[in-house]
C-alpha cells in the first residue's frame, strides 16, 4: 500500500464561518447541523437505514492506496445551458442529455454536478476547502461519481457564472443564453483514486463507483466565502473504510 503525504495544496484552507441552522426538503428533515444532522440520518426512517448500517459508505479519508493500472476516464462533456438549483442542501447544476463518462468499457450519462464545503473526501487526514461532484448514471442504473478537490488560488470563471445565478432556496434558475461545459471544472490531470462507496446524502445508497481525482482545481477565497455565506458547512463526515481497498494510479 502506498501512503500519501500531506500536500501544500491544503495550505490556504479557509475555515468555514459559524454554521447556520439545518435545512429541510419536502420529505425528510435532514441537514448537516442541528436536528437531523449527519450523525442522525440513519435514525430518521427505515429508508435511510443504510446511512447508519451500511458497510460501504462515503465519503472516506484516503490516506493510502493500492497501486493499480486503472483504466482512463474518457470524458465527453458537451456544452449545456446553465440550470442552477438551490435545493436547500447544496448548489447543483443540471446537465442536458448527451454528455458521458466512460471507464473500463462502461458508459455513464452525466446528470448533474454539485458542491460541498469543506471537501467531503479527506486526503491524508485533511479536507480541501471545497469539492465538486459530477454524478453519472449508466443504462443499468449504476451510479458513478467523479470528485474534484477545490483549492484556494485563481478565480474560476465557471464557478463565478454559477454563483451569479444561484436562486433562492427551493428554486431553479435557467439561463438559456449562458452555456458551459463541465470539462472546464476538471483538472488537466485525470489520475484518480477508485473505490466503491455510497451517496453522501440520504438515503446513502451503496455500490456507487467513486473516482476521486488526484489533481485539484482552483477557486478564489472570495468564491469560497460566497458559497459559505449560503451553506457554511454541507459535508458529511468521513465514514469507516471497513474492508474496502482504495486503488490508484
């Protein structure tokens, strides 16, 4: 197993301001703080039981990995009209049909991407300021997520365009005149860590194929603070790895 060293990329992590109250959706009162916080998700109803009882939960701390000749991520994202959703838990952009990610001979359709602060996955015991998740689904229903860490640096034009169009909680804003490509939110390097995990929000469904990119992208401190002004903390704590192995190339 290869151990990871704490990198300078984590320097400049901006601590989140004081946490606001928890958020609710139309079905279950779950959130990240207060009543219904992450540690209590598994007790909110039988349909959320995996959040408490599951053995393959996400996110995880990636402190070591087994070297493997992993297949490349074949990203084919096209430009899509900007559709921003503020769902009460995060900021999400929905993606038009036609963009895919293929890996190991299997193709997944890109559905949406969304953001967490701090990062949900930890690298060698520490988080990055933010993490973006690209959520994909294959024809057989299997989910695959690509996660990219976000460090403090230059302002990100795609992020800025999204932030400028965040609607009120529970609302969606579509800007047909503005298009973007998710490719612009991916780093140049596509090496990744691979493991089988779960959704990081209720119902915490398992057997999600996770691909956590090794190289981060950049956002500015101002962009981080702008997101934290809406969602000070919206990251699930890291979960036990149990008998799983993380692989990497």
